[in-house]
C-alpha cells in the first residue's frame, strides 16, 4: 500500500541552482529558501561546500548561510571532503550530504577520484560529522544508468549503497542522475537493496525527469514502501558534470500527485507554485514543470 505521509527533500536551491548558467545573487537565493520554507517544505538543501572552481554557482555558500540561519527548516548542505566539512561546520550546518557514484566514469568526472577513492575521502567526513552530532545523507549517483557506461548493474549500486551505510550514513538517496530509470528497474533495485539488508526507512529516491519518467518512478518507489522523495521546486536543475542530466522531478508535480492520493506532505501547492513562478521570472525562462504551468495559467 501507499504511505500516509511523504517527506519531501527539496533540492532546488542546490541541485537546481548549481546548474544555472547565470549566477544568481545570494540575496535571491536566501529569499528562495525562505519562500520554500513558508510554502511548507521542512527539508531544503541549501548549498554545497565544494571547490568553488568546480561549481562557481554555489561559491557563495559562506555568504548564504548567515542569511538563512533563522529559516525554520532542516537545511542540509553538500560536502565532498574534510575541507568542505570544516567550512560547513564553521557556519553552523547541522546536516550534511556526501555524494558517491555507482560508476567509475562519474566518480572521476564529479570528484576526480575512483569510486573507492571517493569512499575513502568520505570516511573521515562521516566520522567527524557523527562526532559533531551532524546528520549525514549519502547520495549515490548513476544508480540506474550512466552517460559513459550505459546501464549500471544493480549489484554495483547495491554494493556502494552498503558501503555508505556501513561508514555511518543515516540515509541513502538513490540518484537517477540522467533520468533513464523506468519503474520496473526501480522496483528491482529496491527489492535487491532490501535483500541486502537495506531497509526502506534508510532510503530516499532522487529522480531527474529527462525522459519524463520521474513521477512514474516515484510512484513505484512509494508503492514499494519508500517514504522520502527528493524534488526540485519548479523542476530546476541538473548536474554540471553529467552530460544529458536535466532538472529533477518538479516538487509541484510531486505534490499534485500526492495531494490527489491523499498523502500528506505539509506543502501548500499554491504558495510553492507562486515561488517557482517568481524564481522563473528571475532566471528568465518558464518553469519546465507541467503543474507549475497549469496552475499559473489559471
Ligand atoms: P580535486 O581537484 O581533486 O581537489 O577536486 P583536491 O582534493 O586535489 O584539492 C585541490 C585544491 O582544492 C586544494 O587547494 C584544496 O584545499 C581545495 P590548494 O591546496 O591547491 O590551494 N579544495 C577545496 N576548497 C574549498 N572547498 C572544498 C575543497 N576541497 C578541496 N570543499 C573535489 C576534488 C571533491 C574538491 C572536487 O572534485 C569537487 O569539488 N567536486 C564537486 C562536484 C560537484 O559539486 N558536483 C555536483 C554535486 S553532485 C550532484 O549534483 C548529484 C546529486 O544531485 C545526485 C544525483 O542526481 O545523482 C547529488
Ligand atoms: Mg541530482
């Protein structure tokens, strides 16, 4: 059966804005996050403490954090290494996410490491975060397909997931970075993870909507028993280090479906849509979300 409540992990300010060509002013980012919280989102991924040359769009993390320290939401941030963790902790971050890859090609492109080398880089980060009482999410990219390697074997995804949990990550977010997954593949991966001892309460799903499958894949995951879903307001996003990655599942498309199913999220779809329309105006192009378009044309 379906869950009665779903926790939405909003990634627009991070996964969305990291992929914008134009640099978004820091005050606008802060207002975006504030508006998302006011729309009822209780987990909003705020920014990344990565190398500023790798993701210049988020190089203002130090300026952003003090502007949002009174926002009433969990505000996780991405951290690739100890340098990133120190920067995040100095600004009072209470939740972080490390980000691994199921494939060698993407580990190299995104982290300049092998898969194993990246996991080694994360180990002290996760340990130090735990000591500081900071919650750690482990992203796993390219769980289904990879632009260089094609379809990714389920065993590969399961083994890196296990490694992330074993090193102390509280939750794994299964990333379909380039949006190639379909619902049968989702069901098979989740069932295999369960067999490997990974329970649904430790899992989140992170779908990109490149092939229009994100909502179908999400429904398959919910039917399987997963209750944490990543989404990006207005469908913003992509990944600068994965060619052919487009925006994430739009939060509005997700909330429209969940509202219809009577599943609680705490999100006010009207306020959320108004926020995405406002952001799209600043970015200079319309939101790709069908729900945003439909609701804003009413
Ligand atoms: P590297 O070049 O191997 O770095 O990059 P390094 O460890 O050799 O260090 C080189 C220099 O960078 C040093 O400075 C470090 O101090 C500095 P130097 O001593 O030469 O003066 N440095 C840093 N400075 C500031 N903050 C830091 C930091 N780290 C090192 N954190 C590195 C390795 C991991 C740093 C780099 O590859 C990187 O920053 N990658 C981030 C890429 C990224 O952010 N990608 C997007 C997020 S992932 C994603 O979107 C997927 C997801 O949405 C899920 C999905 O859809 O699949 C999560
Ligand atoms: Mg992503």
